[in-house]
C-alpha cells in the first residue's frame, strides 16, 4: 500500500465512524454545512505522512484558487504570531531528536496534550481577532475538502455557541480517536511526532520529493524582517 493509499484509507475509516455516529443519533451535530466554517479558525496540524497528499491536492487546484490561497496566507501570517502558528510554544523545552521522540513517555504526551489545549485557545483568539482563518478557506468553503487532514475531519461540534469561543469549557467539541493510526504509522517505522502545522506544510519542502509548496503557490511569498 502506498503512503497516499494508506492516508486515504484512514480518512475513509474516520468518515465511516463519523457517519455511523451521526446516523445513529449518538452524535447530534450543530454544524450547518456549507458556509459554516468557524472551525476553520482553529489550529490545524498534520501528521508528516499527510503533507505529500496536501502538496498534490494544492498543486491540482485552479490558478485562481491558488492565488487566493496565497493572499490568504499573507493575511494569516500577519494576524497569527509565529510562536502559535508553529510548534515553538507546543514543544518548548521538549528534546526533539528522533531518539528522544521515540522514548517520550505517556506522561509526557499527556502534558503535551494539555499544552496543546492552551496553545489552541491562544491561537483561536488571535485568528478570530485578525479574521484570519485557514488559508485554504476560499469563498467560505474548504478548497481541499475531499482531502482535508485528519485534524479537520476528526472534530465535530454539538453546540454552535461554543464554536469560535476561546473560553469554552463544555464538552461540546468531539474528536474521533486517531490512536489506531498512530500504531500503523509506528509499525512502518514512520514518524507521527512532531506534528506539522498546516501553515508550515504550505511553505516547507515536501518530505517526499523536495518540491516547495511555495513554488506551487507562485510567486513565492516573502516577509521582510520576519525571523526564519
């Protein structure tokens, strides 16, 4: 099975789990379909193995859509501080060599998850304030919806009032368990950590063939004075 097939297979499994929960009534969505995009202001991370699929999907978009993504990207970077749109806050103080990542303990993972919740709220506050949703949101809809990452397809809201609320405390945002996918990836000797922030996946070099996504979004963006 190719990497693309593996990722698409897991996407399909996640979609099936969600459909069953919704059809059975166990999950009563507050989501309103097209035009309901408050979740697009949340931070999105990808597993390293998902970046090539994103690369291929963006490359296949019409020129007009890629141009809009490029403009969105500039607005996004101006609104969201670099430490929140990257892993700087999440991984501060964590040793990130492959050897240490492999040995990271369940306790350390739980700490990372708690830090991730805090980082997510801080991120959401800045993206809402700056009116800077995911750069892939074009004309109110996801431009890569069919191939959207696990982070996007795995979250559901049962209370619209909680969407976009940076101080939410009620358990109205539900997440599909992605643990089985972790096991598959680890068994193949591939990385699941650290995750790749979507903004970096749109700019960095593809892990599969070395092609820059910035080149696909041509002309490349530059932000004078911003630390690399």
